[in-house]
């Protein structure tokens, strides 16, 4: 963990997602926080999953953004993509660090398929968990192979950035959400945060300032695009554009029959995803036996997928709102355009990265 530079400027938060690369830098002035610089570039859909082409575009895009935007210093906090990170919750009889380290050496590597000596495994303690009549300790483990980490750091250094920390997407997301959940009355509030991206849906359940549950679900926007593309016999990029029109109420360009076909095409996947999220609720209720979550906050590219939100309301019966990760920040120094709330919610990961190591209790409200 690190503190501010003397100029009170945070490191750049770099979020390399599947659809876009986002960079944001936060700074502090007196008691308030402001966004000093922000920029993003979207991947060409035609790049698909070609690793070499995506890397080439990423290097070029970051260099371009650094050159044209007012980023100060080159320290950066970034995160590994969800498909490079393995997460597992396990129940242990201890919270003693030396015992957990011993468990990691002897047991966790078998769950991850990683090498304790050469790869990276970290953990956080989620709290007391009910296991039958016993009380155990829920521990969330994170694992990644060292070669992937090395490639990620090498890319950052290649574009002139200085990596000062590497984070996990769920941790960055939760940190972003913490900004609006740090009041005294929020210390025991149980909330669910759901980031629906292109490849994964990340579910995080937290109580106050502590993470108690993390789940990565491999069902997200790209699968919905495939469903629509298959049903209408169009390309993935065309399916994405069509779905975006429907989400943004540009329905004058889409006839009612096509609109219903799109909804029907997505229905199976959406129901499957809604059931997976509801299982996360049940796991939390059985494991921690705490207060029922009062709300669900959505972020990410698919945050405003109405059909999904309606399905979740049916399954869970809780209040759902769209995340506002930039709320509370002075934005007068930057131009975010006329982005819809859905698009602004996509900044949750990047904000969480830039804020890593910052005492949120001192942040401006």
C-alpha cells in the first residue's frame, strides 16, 4: 500500500477490459477528490480474441492516451483480466497467517492447478462462516500464474508506465463501491455489487467496508451477443450494436418484431445468469446468516440490460440501481462527454484501481 505523492495525485488506474481500455487519475485538493485526467479507447470488434492483435492495439492506445491527456506522472495500478485470475472460497479452522500459508502450500495449489513456488496466490479473510453446527473461517483465495503477471507488467513498462501495484478486478470494484458506502450508518449494511462485463459477471457481497463473498460467473455480454447473432443470423458486432440501440431506447430504428426476437434470443442465458446470481444470495444467507442484502448495485457494459434487471427482480425481490462510481468526485477538470449512466458505470474498475491504498475515511463526501 502506498500514500500520495507530495502533489496529492494518485497513480493512474488502468483497466484493460475486453471492449475498452480506460485510464483515470484522481487527485486530492484540500478535503475533496477530483478527477485530474481521464481517457478511453474502445477495441475494434473485428479484433476478436486474437491476443497478438489485441496487445498491439493496447500498446498503441495507451501511448496515444498518455500523449493527448493530462496524466501526471506515470505510476500505474492495473489489474489482471478476470479470465487470468482464479478465485476460490474455502472454509478453514484458523485465521492465523502461518496456518493459512501452510494451507496454501499444501492444499490451495491443488484447487488452482498452480505452483506455490513459482506462481502467485493471495488471500483475504471474509469472516465467520456456518458449516453445519460448526463455525469456521471463510477465506477467499486469489491465484494467477507468474508468466501472465510478468507479461502484464512488461506491457505497462513498454508504454512508459511504472507499475506500483497489481490488483484483482473484484477488489477494485468493491473499493470503487466503498466510496458511497463509508458513512457510519453504512458500516453494517449488506450490499451486493454486480459487474456485468463482456466475458464475466462478477458478484461481490460486502458488509460495510469488508468483502464477504466473491463469485466470477462466465456468463456475460458476449454470450448475449452470440445468442442474438445466432438467432438473427448476423455478426457479433452487429448483434452488439442492435442490443445497444434497444438499451438506449433508440427503438425507432428497431421494429417491434425484431425487438421481441432479440429478447427471446437472450431469455435462456439471462435466466441462467439470474439463477447464478440468486445462488450467490443463498450461499451468503446460509454461510454468514447475517442480514439480508438490501440492494443490488450494477456496473459494467451490460449494467442497463433491462431484461436481465427484470429477471433479477423476479428472482430476488431487492432494490436494483445502476452504479455511479464517479459520484462525489469533482469532474470540472475533465470532459466525459455526454455519456449515459450505463457508460459512466463502466469506470468502476478504473476508479477502484486509482484509489488503491487511499484511506477512504478521509475522502470528500
